[in-house]
């Protein structure tokens, strides 16, 4: 079976049959250092891909690094790309669409850090040395001058061996497109993971620290909650975290708004247009995914413009925002605030409305240990995405993914391919009931992803025979408005 061709129309993902598409997906990202002689992508085999399909995953954000692709200037690691192509072929076999992610964290890899991204030759740090991590993985963003200068030189397109760093990056993307971009599973390209402003990013961190101190000492909302007193109580962690609402968080982070706006408009937008132009010239006709700056993960407004190629707005682009509660991937994740992350995603919704393009939440989630106290937060986010008709790719696949408590809420039904325009949909976990409303102009088949067995199907208040193939519940309807209900 040929894979559907996915593109964008207004705020929707659509296929060649005009069906609105929603994707439930996962990140699979190879951050490993480049090692001569070891050229394969991380251990992702057919068993894993088939298991993804079995639980209803229909989209993968497949990440790799510039360092793995171009270990020497102008010398591409085609053996590694061949191993990526094998994964893409498996995704085609199991009908999982993919968008390619050129990943980075802290600009590039260095011993003693969680950095990945650029090759060593492209890390122009102006003599500053990368310091080993002491507290948190992201501290290079906060006070690492080597990280800041490396980004500064990248954004300035500083030359290495008579060629600009961005020009190398652009040519690397061209090579990726020419090598694997035409694979049937590939629907698009994520140009750079969480772009970082460089030296201005360090200024942002200092502004946030100053804002946090001022807010804790003088803000009326914090004083009313008696944060300092609660910090010495027996239940200090939930009490203190509970007082840091989204509105409090924004009082702190708003001190960075102008710096990030300047970066988004003056630096990131021209960069994206440059790489998008290279991708289009290389024959890449898939969706180009816009990312937000690292600091917009905290709710700082995203101000980049739409992608333009040859001076015209590209017609096949989407927004792939990221957001996390700051307790993510720690034992405190069970105290994750849905209010805080709801506020961050509300800001991303404003960006979607401004740009008028569809959304796939590129990164969200995280893990909270062996318990399940963090699952209500995950469930809240899934319902939020559903209410906005947003697709998503969860962060991230790890070897324990399928055994994680996450599966209790992550595996769920959703409208996979709907003949017409979706009005709304939702899944009630407790009642085991899925509801969908949509309207269509011509007769046709719709598909609801059902990773578990449906017991009853109602179409426009009438019981209907259930036709399931794998994880796909198929429904044929005539033109008009329709109400679907599935009970599991």
C-alpha cells in the first residue's frame, strides 16, 4: 500500500484525498557522538517500529546531528545516512510518517556535557573552553561562554576554511534531501532543534535570575502565598511549586521578551528562509517545520515570520513548538503544573493563529519515574492538544518506553484521516468513550485510530457495524455534518 502524501492547507494537515489528518507520534533521536568506524543509527529495529504501529503511533520525529552527517568539512557520512534510510523504509512498511530533525543541544558535543549537534570543526568558540556539567544539562546555555560564542559565530555565518558555517549547514541539508528526502515515509523537515540566541541567550538567563529574585521578594501574588514560609515546611516542594503559577512565571520570563523577539525576527527568520530555499532547490517538497527558540519553551512569545522562498510565502509549512514544565525528568515531575504548561501552549496557540498554519507539538512530556502520579499531567496535555486539533510527537523513545506507566494514557484513539473538516474530538479515559464531530462536502471514508478493540460504534445516533483493520476503524459517510461515538 502506497503511503499517503501529506501537505498543509490553512491550519490543517491534509492528504491527497483531502482528508484532514491528525498524528499521534514520538521522537526518536540519535544524539550519540560521531565515532569513526561506527556508522549505524541507534538501535531501532523492525520490532520497535512494528510496536509503534501497534499502539497507534503514526508519526515519528526522526533526529540526527550535523556532527554525524558531516564529520569533516564537505565530507558526508553516507553510510550513516544509509542506516537512516533503512529506518525510513521500515516506517513506510508500517505506515508511519516521518519528519527529519537536525538536532542540537548546547550547539555541539563535548565531554562531560549533554551537548550534541555541530561537528567539532564547526565549533568556533573564540578560544573559550567548554566546561563540564555540574548541575543541570542546560547550564551551557545559561553561563557557557563557549556555547554562546559558538552560536554567535554560526548566526554570523563566520567562515571556516573560506566558507560560512551556515553555508556548510545549508549544503548538508541539501545532501540529506538528495540522499533520503524522496523516501515515501518522509513528510517534512525540522531545520534545527530549539535554536538558541547565543550571547543574548546568556543575557536572558541573567534577566530571568534577576526577575525571579525580584518576584520572590516583592511580588504580591507570591507574598500572598507565603512562599518563603512554605519553603521551610514539611511539604515544601509541592507548596512552593504550587505557588509558581504561569502568571508568576511570565512575570519572570517577560524580562527576556525583547531579546527573543530580536533574535526571532533578525536572526532566526532569515536563517530558516535560507535553509528552506536550499531544501526546495534540492527537490524537497515536504512540510518545513518551524521551531521556537529554546527560551520560548517557557512561554516567551515566538515572533518569527512565515517561511519565505524566493520572496514568496511557502505554501507547505507548519509550526512545531516545544514546551515542558520545569520539573520534567526529575523526581518532582509528579508535581508538574498543568497551569504553567497550559499558559505556555496558549502562547504557542497565538503564534499558530498569527501564522495560520497547522501544529505538530514537536516535543512535550518527559518521564516521571516508576510511579504514575505524573500521568494526570500527561492526560491533561493530550486533552489540550485534542481541543486545538494538534498533532504531537512525544519526547521521547527510550528502551523502557513500552513498559513505562505512560502507556496507560498515551495509547488512545484519535481521528487519523477524516473525510472533511474536523470540528472537534475528545477521548474520555474513564468512560472509555471517543467522540468526533466533522463536516464533509463529498462522500468518502474516514479512519479513526483504535489501538484497542471498539465495542460499539454510533454514527449520527445510529448503531453501525464495526469495520476494523489493524488499528484502523473505517467509516463511510455521505456529505453533511456527522457525530461519531465509539465505546471501548
